[in-house]
């Protein structure tokens, strides 16, 4: 394959692969975080909603922390963690390639 329009045609495929991996890992992180946020109960029971503000926020924070670290969200947390590792390492590799060798187009 030849890309005459590109400044560094040999970098076109590695940079494109890095961009695809960055986008896919970002999508995985976004979907897993959205699934966690959408499944958490932010409001609690009626008795808790009628409590004073400070007590209500304290119970809400402790409930959210307990729900987030429950085994129910283990797969989503693992996906979020691995997605972040892949995202930042691939983005760093992409930045390194572009910085050292120049942009492919």
C-alpha cells in the first residue's frame, strides 16, 4: 500500500491502529461507567429523603460507596480499569510516535 499524499506513509497504519484502539478503549470505559452510574440508587428510601441534609448526604455517600464496590459491579469496574490502562498507554504510544517521527499525513 502506498500513500503518496502522506508525509510519512510508513506511519499511516500504526497511527491508525493506535487511534482505533484509543477510541475502542474510551468507548469501553464510557459504557462501563455509564452502566455503573445508571444502576446505582441515588435517592434511597422515603425515610432517608425526609432526613436532614447532612444526614441524608452522609447516608447517600456511604450507600453509593458500598454499592460501587459491591461484587455486582465487579465486571464493570474491571472493564473500566483495563480500559483506562489501554487508553493511556496507547495514547502515550501514539503521542510518542507522532512526536518522534512526525505526523503521517
